[in-house]
C-alpha cells in the first residue's frame, strides 16, 4: 500500500479507536476531549496522543506538574488504563472516565479528574498463582484480567478477557460490558478452540497452560486475543494462538490461528507464544493482523514456515485463515536458532505499525525483543525483509515502540532498551538512506535515575508514550514509567522528557507513581495521557498526575503478598547465574560466588523448566543430595541482579 492509498489508510477502523492520533499537522484541528480506548492509543500501537494542549514541556518542567489524586485498587494492574471522555455513567451524569482492570478480575470506572470511583464490578474469582503450572511467579499473586481490554465507543462497549477459577477449573471468558453500568450486554462466552496438527492430530485449547497477556485488538467488527504460556512451563501442552470473536454477539470466528501445528518436537516443546510483554496485536486499515512470537523447542530445530513461525513477526489475514507474510531474523543477527536455543524471545517486545508516510515509502513496521535488535520492516510484505535490512541495536527489550511526528512532519520512533544501561532512544525516520528507509539515532538517555537496567532491576526496557499539541513545535513530551530496581523498596517513578531528551521532572529523578512488590513479574506499565492528565496504574493503586497543587494524600500503601512457593519436605530453593550447561547438568554461581550443580532431569521431564542459558540467572527448586547436587523439580528464569533475588532457602 503506497501513499496513493493514504485516504483509505486513515479510515476510522484504525484511527477512530483512539481519537488521539493525527498523522500530520495538516490534519490537526482544535483539540477536543480525547479518548484512549485501546492499548497504546490506536491499532497501529503508536502510543501517541497528538491532541494534548495542557501538558507542554514548559508546564511539566515548571514545577506545577504534580500527583493530583490517587485511588486504591484491589490488586495488581497489568492492563493499561483506558479513558473515555464525556461518558454517561448510570445515575451519575457524564464524566471523563478512566477504566482500570485488575488481576482480581475487577474493573473500576473512575472520574478522571477527582479520582472518585463511579462504578466497580468483579467478574469472578481470579486464578491464584499457586494453581498455575509450576506455581509460575512471573505475575502477581493472582491472574485475572492480565491483558488490556478494548473499548468500542460507537456502541459503548468494553471487551475484556477474564481468567477465573470456577469449581476448581481454570476458565477464560470474554465479556462485552456496558460502559455506563459495567454489566454484561450479552452472556459472557467461555473461550475454547481446536486446531489441526500435522499427521491428522487435533490440538484443543488448554486454559490450564495458556496465558492471555497481549492486549486485545478491535478491528473490523472483531475482537482478537493472543495467547502465551506461564513461565514456559507445560511447554508440551502450551501453544500460541490468535482467536477472534464477532462484536456484539461474541460469536467465535469460524477459523482460528494456531502458531505451532507440528505434531512432534525433540524436547516435546511447542510454545511459539504471543506475549509481547503485554503489547497489543496490531492491525492495518485493511484488517490484517500483526504480532511477534517467542521461542519454541530449545533444540532449535523446529522452526518450519509456516507451520511453526517461532521468533517471527507475522502478518495474518483478518479472518485468521492465512499467514500473508512473515519476517524471521536471518543468520548473523541473532537468528531464530540462537533465539530458540537460549529462550531469547523476539516476542518479548511489541509490534509498531508506522502510519502511512508521504512519498514512495512502503508501509513500515518496527519490532525488537530480548536480543536488542530493532528491525524496521516493510509491513506490506514482511517476507521482503529476509536479508535483515534496516537494523539498529538499542539493547534488550521487554517493551514496545512509540511513534510521533513533529511540526515538520518528520517521523520518529521511540524505543527503550538495556545492554548495560536502560535508555530511552529517539530515532528519526530517514526515508532515503541508501535507497531504503532507515532509522537514525538522535539521542539516548542512558542511565536515567531509577531506571531498570542490566544487571540491576527487572528486565531491560520500559514502555513509553508521547503527547503533543496538534503538531505544534516544542509541544512534544515523552513519558515513561521506570520498573523497580530493588525488592525493597519496589518503587516505580514517572518520567517526562522533551524532544531533545532533557529530563523535565524537577530534580531529575521522576515522580513516585506507585510500587511493584511482585518483582518476579515485570512492571509493564504504560502511562496513559489524556485531557491534561497522566494515569499510572501499578500494584493496588491508580496515580493521577497533572497541572495543579499536589495531593495531600499519599499513594495507597500496597499490601504485599508473599509469592514464595511452599516447599515440600526436604526441598530447597536457590538463585544463581548459569556458568555451564552439559546435558542435564547445570553449574551456577550463587550469591558470593559459591558454585552449585543442578540436575535438571526431573524438571525437564515434567515440563517445569524454562530453558536456561549461560550467563543468565535462574531460580531452581528441589532436593539436595549428599554430594551437594540439587535434583531440581522446577527451574525458571530470575532477575539478573542478585539484589532482586529473595533469600535462598
């Protein structure tokens, strides 16, 4: 799709979901109240609100930007807060409403200015982490609403997926809720599916081994959801899916997409999950769907296009019947074999579709993952990128990209990464570099205070958002929320940067925005910017920032729930950095450099092992024999920094 089709590409199918994305200043009008109704503002997943007139760099950096209100919530929030302006609430008039979903399957409708809770509803008991495969702790104590819902303002409907424990059975449901009452408009639907494997076998959706983490997508009258795994446990029964339901009726699509349709694999691992650290599946205006997948079998032998597109950007038809094109990292750039062998998920990061550009450029997309390689790809035909062109190295990413244009209609991509220091990176789109579009680094904010970086803190990168005032020069603000860098305190901070990378918050250390005590699961927090406010949801709280006098009420103190798995008699739990791997024997360096051998035989046979890699941290649980060797019953990844480890026991 070239620039001659821009008019079609600016259809309401993509831009109408957010009400905030303006592709050029020529299209700008007087800003009206903004709604943010989907993850990262629109189906391109730009994260850009170009109708923000109040939060200018001068005001944000002038000392009058403060925490205005805070709201206590019942659990951890992994979903991005959504905003609907001028929304009628039954019996309570019209408000600019912030909708927040928690891991206890609760949804709150909150006044966006006062912080008053207008409505709240609980959609069922969440699934405790102790009932997850291997008691996976890459989350909070509960898993309920793990993904960001999506809102259709044309019908006043919120679509949300819940994870509930019903008569002891893990169950996924999709709901269509009335925005004014938070009640079901039609009966919720239990999620199920089946897919055809090679050799005539059938694979059925397994809710006990599936995690619905990627944000929901609403496109062309259909709601889509991607599925992943818990800690890569139950890799023998967990496979990545894309499922869809018709809006209004919640009728499942006739077809679904199973990422891995192989019948066998050497280690009986399948996976090829869609998780993207909570980023949303993206869609172009024609309805084509884009996502990024993670690892499959650690033997690094099972990638088979299109039967198993592990470690790939995939373009899928709207009806889920056809893989239209795909991009898999080529040899020399952390190819799929390296990524599969080392659990180096390409799909740890999200996918960004750049809005249509002027001139002869193709439509573009950007994606990056754990390897820290940023790819700028031809979105019209991902397979044209087989040689791996347009590459940058901003560092490892458990994050998502952001896009904006300046007053001169120059396009930019914002990323975040690791590799020795967390950074916010600003890239300018160069349309004609050596005959191909490319990204040129403008600046990087290396080592900003309270940032999460390797080896300290959680995994690398953070999520960013951007706001500007209808393309006016000097109006851009880049927003980011840091991840915790220690278990205690597990604080998170809101940051703001201008277009030159200057840290706007006075003092340079950000503003306390909440806590994230469950440091085993990343704080994938996306700041939502709308109508002069910034909303940050974290563990058991929503913080509302804006221009005005600071709140006299401190942020709610989160009740910390222990995430430690009860040990059986004779069991121990240790952290360490992997030094060597020889078959099933893993050598790790524990705190203080003490070396220990871990036998992974039992953990591997019971599919309670996330593939370890040399140089990476792990958590192992099991018994220790007379020779000091741990016979592990479970092995999972851990944070690289020992100060993020809990005490061995």
